[in-house]
């Protein structure tokens, strides 16, 4: 379970950074949505990771 969380965090971070960089450069309107999607992925991974940690204790 921890591996899935790490992968989701790294992918979410990558997507969010790409979105933020794109938003700063104002290359397209999709980048803001990409940044939000990345943040949502990270939040989901953190929540699922916290739930998994809580259940394992």
C-alpha cells in the first residue's frame, strides 16, 4: 500500500508542478486544471496513506 501512495504522491507532484509552471507561463488554460488535479491526487494519496497507517496500528 505504501508504494501506491508514494507513486501517487510523486505523480501528483509532477502533474501539479507541470500545471503551476504552465500557469505561470500562461501557455494554455488547461494548466490551471492540471495543477488542481495534481493537488487533488496528492490530497487523495495523503488521505489514503493516513487511513492505511491508522488501520495498520
